[in-house]
């Protein structure tokens, strides 16, 4: 069985190879939409958690959906909770990589 980090790496690779979301494409998302999509995917797994543990321990949980892109890209309803978290993790990895590239570019300019 694969670990969570292995599943996230696998999904990130799929996004790059199959969906063709390149570094250049990701670098255009300076609007924080990668992280907003990740939050949307991760928080869509919350209703199942509420059913699992109930309301008494955590109180009522609600959130505003911040899906950043056109609805045609929203595939959350097609996936189980593990896949949603896998996609969320891959989107977070893409955002981290984008920020690292930006920081490195700024550092190179300053040298």
C-alpha cells in the first residue's frame, strides 16, 4: 500500500504529464488559486469526517467554497475522500514549487 506522500507525488506527476500543467503554467497562478483549489479539495472531504466523528466533538463545521476556477475544472464530486486529499496535496506541492521558483528567481536577480 502506498503512503500519503507517495500518492501526492504520483498525482502531481499525473497533473504534469496528463493534464500538461507545466511549471510555466503554474507560475502564472500568482493569484493564489492553486492553494485555493487545494483548500477546496481538502475541505470537500470534511462532510465525511463530520459523519464519521459526529458534531459533538468538533461542533458544527461549515465553510465557504472558494473554488477559484471555472466549474468545468471542478472534479471534486467524482472522487472519494482519499483522492480529494491526494489532489489537494499535489496542488499544495505545485504552489510550494511555484513559490520556490519565484524566490530563487528573485535571489538570482539580487546577486
